[in-house]
């Protein structure tokens, strides 16, 4: 059996795992990005308790490897009487990780908003949350979009870590095929090709987003 034929015979078994990987990535970003924005807003708040809570979540989320977070939540939550599925646990861990990094991008975006825009909001009577929501936040989100898109690519790649807690994602399916056929090199090369191909598509979309945002900023 030639290599291409072999790969095609494995694809029906790998495709469901790829679907789980994409689902895990999507859910992690769906929850992680809003969580990161919340942490960024809390970090910019004037209340010290909110700043410390944000600091705690960000430093733990960034300081601990995603693999450690997965193990920590998967094996410690049952001891606390909380039983979650492996997929739910993976979503929580990766969302925390994504949110911690996204918060720094959001904070950088907020800090990059020109001072004149902030002063204009004040002179227009848009103070506090109203001015932040209508004037500062839209510009900060536009500035933060390219690095957040890059983070999305990293989260897709990081979804392979969920294999260690028995989430039936792409790497898990590849391992199952390898354990049956003993063709580990071939199946892992195919898995790498799949990850690489989707990553290249994501990176292409990131470049398009950066180009469009660059043109928009030039017009303004």
C-alpha cells in the first residue's frame, strides 16, 4: 500500500478527531477572549481588589503551562466533589490560558489608543464606562485583532495537549491508529500535515486581517 492510499484510508478515523480539535479551539476562544477582555478591564480599574483578582488569574494562566492546568483541573476537581467531562475540563483550562494571554493584548490595545481620543471622550461628556465602551474599546479591539488572531492559531495547536486527559481529539485518534497498525511515523506525519495545513490557512486569514486593518488605519 503506497503512502497516499494509506493516508486516505486513515482519514475517516482522523476526521472526527479533527472536528473535536476545532470544537475545542472554538470554545476556548469563545470563552477565553471575553474572559481576557474582562481581566483587562479589571486590571485598568481603580479598585485594588479587582486589579489583584485580574493579576492572579493572568499570572496563573500565563505562568503555568497549559499542560499543567489540564492536569491540575482534571485530577483535582473530582477531589473537590466537582465532576466534569474531559472535554469540559479541557475547555476550562484552555480558555483560562487563552484569556490570560488575550488580556495582555487587550491591555496593550487600550494603552495604544491615542490620548487625544480619550480627551475627546471626556470633552464630549462621555465619562467612565460610557466613554470607554463607545470610544476607547472599539479602537482597542481593532488594534488587538492581529495578535488575537495569532493567539487563535496557537490555541488550535495547543488543543493537541487535551490528548493527555483522554479528549478524543486529533492526536488521540492518531495514537489509536498507531497502536493498531504500528505505523506511528506515518500516522504522525499525516497528523502533522493536517495541523500544518490548517495552521497555514489560519495564518493566511491573519495576514488578510492585518492587511485590511492596515488599509483602514491608513485611510484614517
